[in-house]
C-alpha cells in the first residue's frame, strides 16, 4: 500500500513549526527588565607603593523571572568630582530571579589619580575629622554571560558618603 504525499499538509506543518519557533524566540527575549544596580559601600582597602586599592560593593537586584548570570563588571570611581580609580572583576555570580546579591569590585588608583584625594584622606586620618561628607560617582557596566539576556548593562550611581564609610577601621588604627 502506497501513501499519497500531501503537499498542503506538509506546508501547513512547516508553517506551524516556523510560527512556534519565531514566537518562542520572541517571547524569550521580551519582558527583560533592567536590573537595579546601587552602590552599597566604598572602602579604602590598602595604600601601597604607587597605588591605592578601594573596594566598591554594588547591589544588583534582579526584577526578572530568570536568573542573571554575571560574567564581569567594570567600574570607574570618582570622589568629590575627581576621577579616582578604575577596576574590573570577574565574579562569576548568578543573581537569582527576583533576588539580589552584592558584587564586589576592587578598583585601583595610581599616585597621579590619588594626588588630590590622598592629601585630604591622610589629613583626615591624622586629624580624626571623620564627619566630612564626600560625593561619589560609580559608573560602569555589568556584562552578562547569557545569550538570552542583553550582553552589557550600564550603571551610574551617585551620592554622598561619610568619611567613616570610606576609610576602613584597619587603616585608621595604623
């Protein structure tokens, strides 16, 4: 018994399959909401030789129904309107759906970058004037490692920070 080839049925099945593929791909990428990225803390970790190391902690909140796989972070830090430090991190962290995590980035400042800021930091350490407020700007990108989500998400956090929050207790006790 020979079966008849039905071109209309084949065309209908191919059209249906193509429609399902296109709709599936379109819904995977739609509905993406930018994660909220806020600065949690800036700490002076170490002063050595010709550079200073600061740790910048960023809280990444994910408003999406899928986890955000963070592959890398790049961050520039400015204090009181002066560029201070730049750094990158490879946290290999996954921010859960509807969750948040803190991502730490070490940023490095050269002697030239520290010229204006270092004098004030050291003077405040010696004088014990720790109630001074400093303005900060932390901006950069978070790079995601998923083909489903956009690759690079910018952030720009601005605000004021107390000198106590900026300088770790370890450095003040030296």
